């Protein structure tokens, strides 16, 4: 059939030859030969090839690399790198080969170094957020007990809130200004008692109606817009923190599952960087020192490099992780490369973490336009300063004026203070819990892979 095609014979002759030799073994082989050629081509182009021994996988030092192939000094067996293993010994190498004595010591050292974080001296970085109320708070991650307490019956919830009022962090922040407004109201009442004509003039001047109509609407609008925008910033920051947690957990799993079987040292180095990423991010967002954590977890040369870089620590950690991913996908003289699909997954997780850091940096560097804050503060000062005069125009007693000014200033200044607090969300977010969770996820995955039972083939 091939000879007819090469000699330029007509189609008719080829069909006649095929008809006469339809059941000949050579004809059958020629029919299925293109299929096998296509199958072999697809297999060799989509799966890297490794030259590995059939009888046993030698130690990593017994491998040598050249032209994208891996050769062993103890024999050769052509197998697809990411396909089914050619023997039970090869399978054992890929599933538990990294847990030999040397890598077992690396795992033990990794767990020991991360446990040092719990024994470091208490600093702002290693202790929970300082804005923690005695009641339920946004500065820590909630549990089922917190939700049960938060959604209790109304009479119990209101009673608890009233009893916890003196320990409120917002109240401690605004009480100096509230006391100033209260003293001003008492002074206005004192002047009105000393000069009775002032009260009569205020009643005829209609200051009360002008104050209520001219100030309340724009003041309420400014407080509402500013608080809503600040709440959006808080939610964006919280979403970014959650995205970092998920991406870090997934990236750790990729290193442990795909890189550790052939290069345990590289995988555990990446795990160390991932374990300190939450602490580095917390230190960057709150201006806290993370040097002790870095020196406790990373090897000396890696710690010196990270502490000496001029860029932000979280970005430097991602850069180092990206370089480790590149080493994992190209392989080394004693380790095998990971699949390109796994490398793409790892790069996507690094991109997710980079996007989350970008969102946090945008929130940190771009506040709500300060004009809103300045105008709101000025309107509040004008309103609270003129409020006692307007209450005198209503004919209220001095005691009622003082009490009304006290609670009015507490409400309005409290709403403004809440907007200011959540505009800068990072002191309120549970970053300590984030850092601890990221570290725990990394350690748990390493321990699970170490203790995972061997797959029986």
C-alpha cells in the first residue's frame, strides 16, 4: 500500500490492492499503525520522560540530568514521569521516598522551628490585637459560642450590652470630647441663669428651628456616607485576608503533594516561607517588627536575605516562593520536575495572594478623602456648640439641657468614631488569628503527609 502511494499509482490501484488483501496481516497492521503512531506521539509530547531503574529507585545523589532526561547509574527504564509507575518500588519512591532518615530530620526540624514562635517574647506581633473588648469583638475570629452569645434573646442581649457599657473601647475614645460638650452646656446654662434676658432673646430669635433644619440633614448625610464607605473598606480587607488564607493552604498542599516526594528540602523551605507569611503581612500592615519570627523559622542565609531586601516583606516572600516554583517545575540534578498543570495551579495561587496584598496596600495607602473627615468634624463642633442655645430656646431646664447635650454628643461623636475606626481596618481585623491559622495549616499538612499511610498497590 505504501509502495503504491510512493510510486504515484492511481487511487483505483490502491483500492484494488486493499480489496484483494483485506484480511492480510500486513494490511491490518498498516491500518492500525497510524493510530499507534498518533498515540505514541501524544504520550511523548504531553508527559515528560524520565529514565529510571526498574529494580529500585536509587538515592537522589545517584541521578544525573541531561537534555530533559534523567539517567540513573543503576540501569534504565523508560517511563512517563507523571504517569503510572513501572514497578512497586517506583511507586513507593514517589509516595514515601522523601520520608527517609534525612528528610525525616528535616520535617522534625521544621516542626521544632515553627514551635519557637509560641515561645518568643511577647510583642505586638505575637500577641492578639490590643483593641479587644471584654464583650464580643470583631478583632478575633468568632466561634459558635460567640454567635450564641451574640444572637441571644433581646432582653438578655440588651442587659449584657448595658452592663458592659463601661468597658466599651468606643466609649473610652469619645468620652473626653463628650465631657467637653457637657461642660460647655453647663456653662451656657450658667450664663442663661445669670442673664435671664438671654433666654428671652433665644426664644424670639428662632435659633432652635434654624439649627435643627440647617445642620441635621447635611450632618446625617455626611455621617451615613462616610460610615458606609468605611464599612466597604473593612469588608474588602476581610475578604483579602480570607483569600490569602485559602491560597496559602492550597499552595502548601501543592508543594507537599507534588514537590516533597522528589525534593523534600525544597518543599519544606517553601513551607517555612508560607508559615511566616501571615506574620510578615501582619507586621507590614500594623508597622510591627517581624525579625524575631523570621530568624526563628528560616535558615540563617534565607533570613539574612529576607531581612536585607528593600521591598515589602510579603512581596519578597512571594518572589522567593515563585523562584522555588520555578525550580520545582524545571527539576534539579537529584529531583524530578512537577507537571506543568501543577505549576500553573501554584502560580495562580501566588497570583491570588499577590492580588490580596495589593488590595491591602491600596486600603492602607488610600484613605477616604480627608475632606469628608474634616467637614464632618467641623459640622459636629458647630452643631454641638449651638445645641445648648437651641435647647434654651425650647425653654428646657438647665439639668435637661446638660443631659440632652451629653447623650446627643455621645451618639453623634460615637457614630463618627466608629467610621474613623473601621476606615483603617487592619487594627480591627483578626490578623493574629490569620497568622496563627496560616502557620497551623502549613504544619498540619506537613504532619499529615508524614503520617499518611502508604498506598497499597
